[in-house]
C-alpha cells in the first residue's frame, strides 16, 4: 500500500468532527462566561459605586477567582470538556491553567511542586501580556508626543 492510498484509508476511517456543533458549544459557554462577567460588573457598579471603567479590574479578579474555585472542585474540567475553547479563551481559562498545574504537582510540595509549577503554563501569558502592553503604551505615547492623537 502506498502513502496516498494509506492516507485515503485513514481519512475514510477517521471519525468526522462535528465542527458546527463544537463551535456552537464554545460560543454558548464563552458567552455564558462573558454574561456572568457582565452581571458581576453591574453588581460592582450598583452595590459598590464603581464606575464602568473602575469595575473592570475587580470583575476580572472575581472571574479568575471563581474559575480557580470551580477548577479545585472539578467542575471547570466538565465545563471545558463541554465547551472547549469557549472555556479556555476568556480570562477564566487563565485561572484554570494556574490551578490545574498546582493541583497536578501538589505531591511534590508547596515550594517546588505548587509554587514552581504554578506559572509554567500561565507564565508565558503574563510575559507576553506585559510586553504587548508595554509596546502599545510606547506606540500611544509616541503618537501623543507627535500630535497625531490627543491624550
């Protein structure tokens, strides 16, 4: 059997992925997470007198904390299995990544296990997030100094 016929056989035998169904699930889960985030934002604005601008940081922290709790209880894994990328793309995926690594390596101790492995996956997100924020701030500052945009 040559390579082409083997590949055709594999393509015929491989199960077809339900792409539309998976996209709808991801959209539903991601939208639900974002909807919960909007409700939390409105609660911060209504109950704690935040403005729309100042409520964003506590909302993000609350969503990350909630995803960490759900990961510890084993619920976020089920949400991720159902929603796929819809649970990984929002900021809750960041909290899930940190706690999952911590739980996986807790048998190695708190310092070398939990602390040493907590940011292996999320560390790249933090580094590139800080770097890209720096680049955007540098570009914005340059444009303001040149008079292209106003502060």
